[in-house]
């Protein structure tokens, strides 16, 4: 690739950022579309995030992705927020519109689209969400727009689930409630669930797995996990083992990146290319 004075800069701000697959995925998309752009990882310490956001303007960057731990901080540093970013107080994508910085959050919509792409509908579903952190917030915000029947948020710290539920109850007509993550509660709740979504990091490489009594799920249920490393978490393997449909986290990773790419470039994102490079690397790690 030839870098010239016309080459436009994109990037990702995180700390750490070395694990991120976004540079690989976004540069593959840039190449595929023949754009004169480059996407770089920037490891930014928390004390420097304000300067880094200023630098988007100073360097005339097209925009950036934002990842852990800066998503909340950046939501307070940009000039404008999309509805999703404002609802979740969290930004994963910044677009530089002539010096005016617009903060978006494509995580929730990325998740919803990954379900759609896998042929899983949301309308009328009885959903149980494991976890009540930042990821759950973004996902719930996008899910409730699709009119599920009921959303239950099940979290180790119940008060956190209750906080989320109160926030969404005020804004939506969807029945939404909070519960604990105890085995007894889950056993009761899963009987009435047909879409189970793990938004916790449990199941990530080297982090074991939650004990979820998935055999209580009704037949025909779908189990989704936002963890993408490993590609098939213990939860997904167990669900497949009893014949349930599963949706892994790679779909969300690709879709949130594809939506960011489209916001920056106006081009349709080459999702297949993006998915291919990500899966290749993830499989390489697993070998
Ligand atoms: P993120 O932004 O990725 O959602 P987060 O805001 O730190 O990260 O939230 C992590 C979620 O995973 C929380 O719901 C957390 O539960 P608590 O609110 O009780 O902390 C959940 N989580 C993390 N580790 C867990 C574990 N070992 N068992 C159960 N839940 C866990």
C-alpha cells in the first residue's frame, strides 16, 4: 500500500490495544474497497484520552474506534452523541465531520444485526441476558427497539441489573425485569426463555465458564455469546451439545466494525472479507 500526503488516517484508542482485531479487520476492508486510508492502533493511557480526542481534530483523522477503558470518557468529550451512544453513555466510534466530533455506539446494533444475519428474529422473543455491564446496556438498548416480549437481566450483582432495568423501563414499553444469577433463579427463568445472551466476559480464554442450566431452555431456543475468543465458548459448545441453535461473538465483532466503517467511509462494508480475516487469526490462536 502506498502512503502519500492524501492518505487519510483512522485508528482505535484503547489501553491495552494490542489484542484488538480491529486494525486487521478495518485495513482488510479499506484494501478491499480500494480506499486511500490507513487504520492504526493507539495505546492511550487514561490520563491522555482528552488530548487524544483533540488530536482527532488536529490530525484531521476521519475518525476512530474506542475500546476499553475509554468508551465512557469519550462520550463526554465529543461534540454530539447518537441516540445509542447517549442512551448507553458509551462511544465505540467517533466520526470527524469537519472538526465536529460525533460519537456513535455500534455495539448493540452490531449484535442485533449479527442475530439477523444468523436468521434469528427478536420480535416476540423471551430473552434472558447474562450480565449488566456496559455491553449489556448497549445490547438491551438495541434489542428493545425490535419488540421482544420480555427481557430478563440476570446479574451476579443484582443491584446493577436493577439499575439497568429501571433505566430502560422508563423509556420503553417492553416488559423488563432484573434477577440474580443464582442457579435456582436461572432454572426457573430459563424454562420461559427462548433467547439466551451472554454479555459477561466469562468464557473468554482462560476464564472458565458460568454454570448455566441450559437444559432448562425450551426446545428451539437460541443461545448467543458476545465472547469471540475462543470462537466457540463453553456455553456455545454445551448448547450445541443439546441441539440448540447458537450464535457466536464473531458476528457482533464484524457487524460493529462494519457499521463503523460505513459511518466513516459511506461505503458498504465488505463483511465477508472482514469476517474471513478475523476467523483466520482466531483459528490460528486456537491451533
Ligand atoms: P462490559 O463493558 O464488557 O460489559 P463490565 O461493565 O465490567 O464490562 O461488565 C461485566 C459484566 O460481567 C458484569 O455484569 C459482571 O457482573 P457484576 O456486575 O456482578 O460485576 C459480569 N461478570 C464479570 N465476571 C463475572 C463472573 N466471574 N461471574 C459472573 N458475572 C461476571
